[in-house]
């Protein structure tokens, strides 16, 4: 099996808005290897979500090449190669936690016993053991987002795509979820691509940070984390952590992201 999970070469996405085309992504080259945790960071409107959606076959390419697990994004989607976590949890209020998590498996026609076994396994991974019978309205925002991650993991994808899932949460909840996601990655080794506006979040979670320019979105720099794989929140005050965050800030500044 190839170590390359995502390969983009001269990828361009242009949207036809009716009056004039909008170039969302311009000549993006990116490689994500198996087991990577890659964060995409850049100013609002730089194409981070567009790139994630292109990988997921939710946005068509205008030109260039893109492969996921060695096949086209369309084929990867049909093969259920990835799980996708949106900015909002998008849970069904009338279904309890287990039935929200198992919805993709129901649509696949999987037997009930196996659906429930997988739900229990993934809820435990995300610290939600014992909450299976609760309904979304009985959970905090952070817990709802963990349920959405468990749902994305339900069919055992090779790749997890997350579109700024913690952006609307308070800092304390966000820190807690960063710990959960890091623990999940450590336990599963699941290749992950994560969109964020937070420099500390990107540095804490990632093996590599992809810094993108203001629109049209380009890859300015790919920064290797170099931090130990086993991480805790206290390490954010260490010189090593601050060194990586400074490198990300400098790359954003060089790309005029603060203008």
C-alpha cells in the first residue's frame, strides 16, 4: 500500500459567480502521507475549506491533478475512503446518539448488532461511553461535535477530513476537544486533514502545518512540527512549541495574511 494518501499537483479551482470568475485555489501542490495529521491554516477566504471539499469530491477541479488513496476523489468517495466532519455537528434531533452515529451504517445495510458495536467502540474512543441513549439537545456543543466525529469514523475510513469543527466553541471546550482529537489520532494513526484559523490548535494537533496565502489560495509553506508525538496542553508554553507557532506566524505574515 502506498504511503501517499493525498496528492495534489497544480490544482486549481475557479468559481463562476455570474459576473466574473473567482479563483479560489491556484496551482496547489500538496502531499499527505499515511498517518499524517495535517492542518490547513490561512486567512478567511483563502480556500482552506475549498481544498478540503475538493479532496472529498464536493467541489470539482477546474484544472490540475488530485488523487486520494491513488484514485480520483470521485472513486475515493464511492469507496467510502474518508469521513467528513463539518463545522456544525449536523445531528438529527429525533435520533439518539447511537442512532446518529450509526446512520451511515444503516444506509449501507449493515446488521444492527455490528452497527451498535461500532458505535460503542467509537463513542468510547471519544470519551462518550454511557451517552448512547442521550439526544443531541441533552449534550453540550463540544459533546455534539464529538458525536459527529464518531459518526465520521463509523464505517472505518482511511482518512478523516475535519472542517474547522471547533471554531464556534469556547476556549476551554476547544482545549478539551483538542486533547480528544489528539488522543484519537494517537490511538488509531488515522490520516487526518484539519482546517483551522487557530495557530496554537494547528501546532498542537499536527505533524505538519500547511500555511496558505490569501485568495487565490496557494501553499506558502509546509512546516514540520518536530514536536513529540505524545502531547499535553502544558507543552504550549515550552520553547519548542513557541518556536513552531512563530514559524507559522512568520509564514502567514510573509504571505500578507495579516493585511
